[in-house]
């Protein structure tokens, strides 16, 4: 097992990040709702370790490629759905010479394009004379896509064969029947989903089985238990914190092997001047439920750092269990469901005399349905829908004034889509959406926020808070040399503070908007992200009399994060 030494991050570094400006005069909030603080903590994510690259499409022999003196036109034979993309690739080369190197690059691109379309295929090229010799030569592109002859499951271990050979064969048979074409993206996803709930590792070999035929050979090997072995981890320093609890934050996450094969213990922590947060989650495959079960617990101790008679402190803790299942796949998409049952208690107190100012005791059943192709696609997309049924069993203090005990429900939707604007993927646009609808007025934890690093980025997660709302972002990004990405964005959202009118509260729906620019990238295992955003269009809650907010109207906000992945 590798040993990792985490160096101390100096106070100067934290203070520097904390001093990154919000270039406008700020109102002094006495504190943020404890539930809102906890939601902000759980929403923030450290970057995950990049997934292993899926199986690469083999390339054909390019030794016999012959250049064209002058390209007249392109003719594509077979698989007409790819013909427009192939012709567009050569559009600027019409009337010009084409070198063997140009053809080799095209074949690599064409094979990848076929793979992206769900086809394991190889492009072959040849030149034919044009009808008018003066026009040059016709480039004929033929796609050769072998079909599946058979799927063979190879399990060298006799005990494993008895337990899993039939099950794994059944899982592959649906999508990879003899006589069908090979979908490489679907194959990569199937390898993951077929072993998701099993203590085994799967690898596939595609072997020639005759003219235009292949065999899929799936090799099955046992996974050993690796208790205490570090799987991956990340440390991050950022200035994403809330003003009332300290902007500079240190976050960390590590996954270590559990006591049984294919099990993991995930540990997460977040520290700032006013926050101490930790979460532990243990997950393991459970064959009987065709999924991975988990148990989790978290605790947050916080206090405001602004001082004064209104300074507060709070303790939040949660425990629960869940089951994650992969229930299907289609082409490059994989579909998951997560069922969670949890209980939470949050108590807020006045720091001056320890008197209780708020209390929420809450239990929830959460059903999460998601689909994504982020592991294999060049243009990744993701959609998640969460249904929550909960019950407030005990409320006290300020929460009891606005929220009633009893049952409630809400639905959350989040989506992300990326589309490349050129074939190299150097230019891309990204769209994001999140929305929430609720059955009634909720406490701070269960509400939605328009602000934050994943929302309207000129504001914090304590701005634009309400029971119902929707927000979205549009980004135009340019990939530079290396792994750098620069871009501009527009964020906007609208929020309804209270589902049911609350006497004496701010009940008017309002919007938040921001324009900005971002820069991100990595150098080895060090990842960085810098965002500058400017609020536009006003902030009705901040402009209302006697309302105290985390941010003023139309602020500037500079956000930064530096992460180390191991």
C-alpha cells in the first residue's frame, strides 16, 4: 500500500484564498440558517479521480495508404448515417491534394466517430478516377463492421464459474446477441454494470472469428479483499465557504478498501474557521439485491465567526442506509437507481447563553433515478431525478415559526449536456439545469439555492434560497494547449421563497443572474479552477428593507480552488 504524506497548508495560503475579493460592499449577516449551511457543505464536491479509459478501438493497417493528387469528391459506401459527417470532414480539402498522413488521420477519426455512434468498425479508403479526369480522384470510404459470432465467458476458477457464469452470460446476451454489430461504448458500460454487484473483475477481448465476424471473450477473475488499501483520494483548498463561517476551506476525500471484495469505505471532511464536518460511508456489493448497499453517517459542528450578540452555533448529524442498482443501459448510457432512507437532526443555539434558537428532526425516503454516459462519451450528458418523501417529527425555534410538523414531498431535477462545436472538440458549449418543486414550505436544508459554485456563480449558496425554483447555465468553452480550458458563461435562475405565504416573511419570487469567465486545468495531479462572475439584474431580497443577505445586489465574485488527486 502506498504511503501519502499530506503537507500542512499554511495559514497564509488560507488567508490568501479568503481574501479573494467580492468587489462590492457586503451586508453583515449575523448567521446563516443551520440547514442552509449543511446543504452548502453537502453540495460542494471535490473533483473525482478520472475514470479508467474504456477499451480503445483497434486501428487497421495504414501501410497501403496512397495519396490523392487532387480530391474531386467523397463517396461513402455502407452505413449511410455516417456519410454526412465523413463528407463534411473532407469539405475543405476538395480540389486539393491529400497525403497518406491525411488519410491516416482520417481513419483514426472515422473509427472514433463510428465508435461514438455505437459501431465497432474500421474505415477503408481507396481512390477511383473521377468522371472528368481533370477534376481529380474520388475518395471512396468503406466502413467494415464485423458482426458477433459468439459471446464466450471464460471463468478459470471453478467455484466462480458455478456461481457467476450463467448470470454473466445472461447479462451480456441481451445486448450482444450473435449476428449483431458490436457497440463499443455499450460494451464498456456493460463490463461495468455486469460486475457492479459482484466480487469479480471483467475484461473483454475481441477476437477475429472469420470474415467480418468476431468473438467476444469475457475473462472473469476474482477480486480480492483489500482492507485499508487506498483506492483514491483528493485534497482541496478553496474559498467557496460562506462569509458567516469563513470563506477559506480545506476539503478532503479518500476511499479505502473494505473487508470484503469490491467494498469501499469513503471518508469526507470539510474544515473552515467556523465549520468542522465529517462523513463516513461504507458500501459493498450485495448479490441478493443485485446492487451495492451502503450505510452512512455525518456530523457538522459550526459557529459563526462575525461575533456580536447574535452569534450562533449549531450541530447537525445524519445517519442512513441505501441501495444503488444498475438496471439497464442503452448505447453509451447507463441507468441507475438509488434508494436511501435517512434521519437528520439539526440544532441551533445562541452562542451568548447557549439557548436553543432552532431545531429540526427529519426523516426521509429518497428515490434517485439517473442516466449518464460520462465515462465513455466525447460529449457527455447526465440527467438525475430525485423524489423525496419526508416527515418533520420535531421542530423548534425559528423553524417552528415557518414550518409545520408532518409529512412533505419534493422533486429535484438536475441535468448537464455538452456538445462539441468542431470535430477536434476544442470548442464546446455546456448547458446545466437544476430545479425543485415542493409540496409545502420547507426548512433551510431541504430548500433550493440559486447561488453557489454550481448555480448563479456571483452569489453564494445562502443567496436565492426558497422552496421552489429553477436555475440554468450556458457556457462557451475553448480548450487550449495541454489540459487548460477557458470559457465564458451566463447563469440565471428564479426562486419562490415560500411555497405557502408566510406572514412577515419575504414571499415575492425573484431572479438572480450573472455573467462571467472561467479558467481550469491541471498539471499532473494538481487541478485548478478560477471563476470570475458579476451579478446583473439586481437582487430583490437584498434590496428589500430589513432583509439581511449573504451577498449584496450585483456583486463581483472571484472563486478559486486548488486540488491534489492521489
